[in-house]
C-alpha cells in the first residue's frame, strides 16, 4: 500500500511540475489544474481508506488517482508541445518578415540608383 501511495504522490508531483512549466509559458492548463485537485483528493481518500485495512479499496483509490495524474501529465505535455510548435511558427514568420524587409530595402536602393539625376 505504501508503494502505491508513494507512486501516486510522485505522479501528482510530476504532473504538477509539468503543468507549472506549461502555465508559466502562458499555455492554458486550467482544466488540468482542476483535475489535479481531484487527483489530490484521490490520494487523501486512499490515505484515509488505509484505516479500513482493505487493500482492494486502497488500490482502487490509488488507481483512480493515477489515471487522473496520467491524464494531467499528458495535458501538460500537450501544452508544452503546442508551445514549442507556436515558437517554431513565430521563428519562421520572423525569418520571412525579415527577408521581405531586406528585399524591399535592396529594391528601393536599386530604384534610387537607377533613377535619373536632375
């Protein structure tokens, strides 16, 4: 039972860390944060259920919490992947904008050189 509780606690902390990184990057993870509370509730419930001395009840609560923690971890990883995708898109957009500005600058210089002098 202790190993299950420890595993659940560790899964919740890992998911929390991933969600914190995604949240600090400006990604929307509020739904996963709400479910994180449910995972913590499952951990608390499992700790209380220990007093019933019925391993199957404790394991049920632990499995329920692990499912929620895994779902939160996947949501956090998806948010981080979306963040990386957006950053790459922004980088490519900036490259094309910069190339366009340089092209316009060179085109204007060429027009000014070829203009008749009065």
